[in-house]
């Protein structure tokens, strides 16, 4: 089953291909090959992630880049039209006018300001949100967040490390996106697989902050998949945040909104303080029906 992250990466691959081939014929068959899915599934994933069908997206990008070309050069309108795969001057003019409310010639003459469609850079948006570089006005906080304190016993963790990854996307680029499936197949796990940010005390020299793993009991002596290792986690308290249910297409907003809540949350109000050295901060797989869930270690004060 595809995770939200798998879909995001597939849509991002299609976006990159579209951007590099705006002046070429783009077919759904080609986009499907880029995404590594069937045509139907690739189109569905693209719409789910971007909110637009592949060909609506292509049309908007071509018109937007053509508008920039008209504004910044003295090239003939017909030449710009053919550059962006419009079959005729008339067809380009009609499409341009429908999109921007002004003809190409009028746009160039009066220097009209139009709202161009710029490609959303999904990975960059995720990274900026993780680093807190998006303002609160760009992220709508959820109306309700459920917060609870859980006591986590000492346990073992089967993990696969990367070298430099600080978040999911970097991790996938280093080790691949199939680690979750391998972790799910490990028997006798305490709970589902986790994405984790490790404190320095749990990192080996030259290994990543972000890892994926699954918790098992202290007496676990089962088989460990090749490339994975077992580490021991001390007992700790976790403050777990759970956002409201969300539509699958809104998973990125669900994550960033919960991060906003966590960034401003004051655990001292309830007799705790953050204890990031006590264990890994973790995230569960985003599932719309249950909301996005993330936990951070705390200790009583």
C-alpha cells in the first residue's frame, strides 16, 4: 500500500519532468513511467498531491512561462505559442485570455500584472515547515489537538540508519523508501514502525539524526534484517500530540499545523519539561482517519 510519502515523491518526479519538458509533447504514458505507476494511478496520485490533474497543471505552467516570455522578450506571440506546444496563434490567444483575462498582445502592451501559476515545490515546503521557516499566517493551526503523557518502558529498537538525513525526504534519498515495509514485516513488534529524530546519545559517529525503526521488547532475540541494527532505548515519558482527522490530500498541512502547535506548547504548564536527551522524538505514518501523531520526550519538574 502506498504511503503519503510515496505519493509525494511520485508527484514530485512528475513535476520535475513536466518542468524540464514544457516545450515538448507530454503524455500520460510518459508521466506514468516517471512515477513508476500505471497511468490511472499516476494521474490519481498527482491530483491528490497537487490538487490539479496532470494536464491542467501542464497547461497552467505553459501559460505562465509563456507570459513571462512575452513580458521579458520581444519575440512574436506566434513563436511563443509554438514554443509551448500550442497548435496555433488563435488557440494560444484563447487559452491565454481565458486564464489571465487579457489577450497576449494586450498583456505585453499594457504590462498587465497577472497571477502566474508557479510549481509548488513539495519537498522544499516540507523542509521549510520542519525548520520553522514558514510563518504562522502560512499555516493554519488545527482547531483541536489531543495531548497525552505516555510512560514508555525500557525496550529495544530495530533501526536502519542513514548517514546525513535530518528528515524523511533526505532519509529516502539515502536508503530508499521501502524501509517501512521491511519494518512492518518484523514479528512481535510492540507497535507500528516509527520515523524518529535521535538525540546525540543514540547516534553513532557518522550516522543520521533521522532514522526509521520499530520497537520490540527487551528480551527480543529474533532475526534482524540485513542492514538494520538493534539498539536499546531507556524508559521515558512521552508527550504525544494527535491532530484532528484530515483528507489524504491535506496530509502536508496536517503535519505542519501540528508542528506549529508543538513549537508553541508549554509543557511546564502541566508539570513537565522537554527532555530531548531521554529518547527519540517520533512520528507515526500520517493517516487521515486518525490525524497526524507525533511524540516528544518529557520529564516531570
